[in-house]
C-alpha cells in the first residue's frame, strides 16, 4: 500500500513539474521577446524624434529645418499675422513689425506685442534678441529692401527664418498650408485653404463661361498724387495685375515689356498705349480718401476722357492694404471677387457676402 501511494505521489509531482515547464518561456523565447520590445521602443523613439523636426522650403527657395514646433515667433507683416490668428496661434507671437498694429483684423492683444522694426528700415536686433524667438517670419522681396539682410543677420545669431511672398493669388493658399505644417495646425490650415480654393474655383468657372466677344480690356493703376503722372501701372509679375486675367478679362499692360512689375508712365504714354482699347480702369490705393479723390479727378479730367474707359464711365476704385481686400493673405480671395464684380457685374455675384463669410467663419468677427 505504501509503495502504491509513493508511486502515485511521484506521478503527481512529475505531472506538476512538466506543466510548469510548459507554462514558462524558454530562455530563447524570453530573450527574443525582450529584443523585439527594445527594438520597437527604439524605433518608436526614433520616429518621434524625426517627427519633431519640421522641414519646409520657403518662398525664397531656402530649405529651412526647425527642431520643433515654434513656441516664440516674431512676425513682421500683418497679413501673415492674420493667418496665425486664424490658426489659433496668437499666444505664440512674441514680437511684430512696426506696421502690424494698423491692421483692423488683428486682435488688440497681438497689436500690443513689442514692435521690432520693419523690412524697409531694418530691425532693432537688441529687441529681437530680448524676445528670444525660435522663428522669425519675414516677407521676401528678392533682396530689394532689407529682407536679405534680415535673413542673413538672423541666421548669423542662430534664429531660423521663414521668408514668404505671393507672386500670384494661389501663392496665398500655399502660405496657409506651409504655416499649418510649421505650427502643427494642418487641419485648421486645410479648412482655410479649402475655403479659399473653393472660392477661386467658382471664379475660374465664371471666367471660363465669359464669351470671347464679351472679354474686356483692363488697366490697373495706382492712385497718383498728380493725375498727370507719373502713374503706376500694374504689369507682369504683379499679383494684383494677374487678378484681371484670373477673372476672365485681359490686362492691357501685359502686352508691353517693362523692366519692372510697376512701371511709372505719364498720362500721354498711357493714352498712346491703351487709350482706344481700355474698357475698364481699376484704381487702387492704401488710403480711402486718396482713392476716392483720384477716381473723381480721373473721371472729371478732359484729358483722361481720351481713354475709352473714362469716356464711358468705367473707372472704379479698390482699396488695398490692411483695410482693403487687395492684400496678401486670406482677404485676397475677396479682392478677386470684388474685381470680378466691378469688371463683369453681369457675371459675378456681389462680393460683400463673401467677405462676410470669411470674417465670420475664420476671423470670428462680424463681416
């Protein structure tokens, strides 16, 4: 009996030992699993590190690498501030350009940020350094002003710079997308860029339906101090000049070759070049009073009446800059619709509801 019990006990112990060995992982299995986990963790960390770096090509053609999403940014021009505001980045702005406070579409708390200068007169680099920025956003004029100098100085002291410009209306959409990527706000940037593109698609559709025999010849000029001249004409290379073509008309200045996108001509030359062809004249200015004065004087001056558009009463003013819609940034889309309606009122819808939609949807202000 004892022998039988002993055999039974040994059998139970053997079964338990075998079961335990089956449940435990072999040394090879344990090492393999541990190695996989380490590799996965290492790969994940490497991927996270790679994602922190942001690489973009700016509008000066420069490859810019940021180690992380910027937390302290200086923005020198108000139209790019508008985009950052729409993206919800007011708290990231630590410094602004001198003219930013003139923009009525920017919150007061942003306007009160320290001003550090401008690309026309230069920056106060002591003020810049005191703000400890990890990014400066500038305009790119091809080195015409102090843009190139600003970029070189910032790079010299180790501050990354992104240079932006808009040679066409579509470039403004690209700026929105670029800034969305830089600040990790792709979703909001896509919402804005999609809205802008949808309005431009509507313009393209209308423009394509304008019959060839209804196509109008247009001149875009700056409101002159003296209506005798010199008068700035918007020619090839100007984003505003390109809007004429975008809405389905023809910019007469594109028929001439100039050494600048803003040639200055006297009245006699304008009459000689385009007097018999111009169906519409668009006058622009950054100042409403100056604009209204120029339009009135042009309409009433007998010499200007030698131009077809003036004689037939088709002279219109469009306010530019921070208080108007001919401006870089999201508002340029409204400027396109405004010019379309002025040139072709029979084809384009009223532009003011589009401005209202933009302001209420993205700026969160009443249009």
